[in-house]
C-alpha cells in the first residue's frame, strides 16, 4: 500500500523505511508539513503517518491546510507522535484523524494500523 | 405502532474504526436499532458503512431525512449533516454548523432523543479526541438511558470518554468486550 511518512526526525523516517519496505509497501517521505502538502499536490493518496511537532507546519496545521486545499479526499491520517495525549489541541480536526500512534511504538502496532485502515484509503465519496 | 424495541447510540472518533470493528463483529442485535456517529472525512462514509455491514452481519445504511428507524439495523450518520432522532424514531438530517468542531456530532444525535415509555435506550461513547458526546451522555442519562463509555486505558485517545465520565452521568466504564456483551445481553 502507499504510505507517506511525515516526520522531521531522520532516524524515524529511516527506521520506518527499513520496516515497511521489507513488507513491500510503496513509501513516500516528507520532512515537514510543507513537504507533505507538496506530496499531496503531486497526487499522493494513501495512508499518512503524520508527526505533530515539526518545524514550519506542525501536524495539526498540516491537516488544516489539507482541508483548506481540498487534499483530504482518499487519505487516511494517523498521527504519529511522542505526545501522550493530544488534549484538546487537535479536536478541531478530529474528523480527519482516524488513528493515533504513540512513539515509541512496536512494529506490530504499526502493522495493525496498516491492516485496519488500509482498506479505507482512497475510498470513494458517494 | 412503533416497531422499535430498543435504541443504542454509539459515538466515536479517533481510533473509532478499529473499536467499532471489535465491538460489532458478528453481533446481530435483533431487539434494537443502532445509530453510530463516527467522526470521519466524507470519503470514508460508504466504505465504513460497507465494513460495518460485512463485519456485524447487520444491515447498515447511511440514513436519509425522514427515514423510519427499524430494529436490527445500523444507521451510520453521514459526514456533513447532523443526525437527529425524532420522537417517533424517524431520522431528521440537520444541515448546520459543526458542533464541537464536528458534523455530524454525537451530542446532537444523543440530545435529540426524548424519553420513551418502555423502550430501553443505551448511550455509548468510545475512543476519540475532544469532548463530543459528553453533553449527549448527560442528556441520555436524564431520560433514563443506560450510559456506558470505553475504559480510558483501552482508548486510542481518551478525551471523549474522559469528558463523558466528568459529567457524572456514566453508569458503567467497560472495555470493548464488556460493552459488546452488554449489548448482546440487552438487545441480542
């Protein structure tokens, strides 16, 4: 499946590359929210693993921009963050965040997200 | 004559798709209707409806305005419209601003319910961000419903259940397996 990994931490990106490439997934990468939007404008649709705390556009701001620019369609968003509980900081985009992975997470947790949410990527509007 | 013998309203958000799958797997509730308000983007509507129907074994639909609620059926609120349940168990779609930042909102659906003699009601709040569902649970409790929320420790995000618990109107805090058993015991 197509997965976009958005994280400013190179170690996180590389670790996920090692884990997910071995499973045969098509991987795309972005170092911050602006690069994420660029990938989406280029046509990426699939599962987005989105860090929250990033320079320039953080995770929540990135989702706001996705909504504003009409780039939500077909993308399942899973936040991927060390923040234990988002509190109410993300509730304004709650409709667009289908899952929340806390770092550090186990490979089986990641695989579970991919298997649970993969079928919803690219779903068609009625 | 009202065909409804019980009504369950389930509200969920972040983490809800997986929670609903576990909760409703092969459940077949024949003595109630189930209304689900899941926060989600519009393109998920149809695929989630199909997923719930396949997973639960119960017919699941995206209700239209004025639809009569039937037992043994799951109703999944559509993105972009609030879903109210009128006194005679008929759907009413409300095109309005988001409530708690979301549309449809759990609070709108739960708060639309009125006390019904002899018809058991159950309100459920599952994993999710924010506080949607808290006012709804308080209302449902006030009209005699059994109210339950998912154990916070088992939620992907516990904001919604914490807000519901804080109202003091929650009858039980249960993990998904226990909520599932409660549904089967009451409405199976």
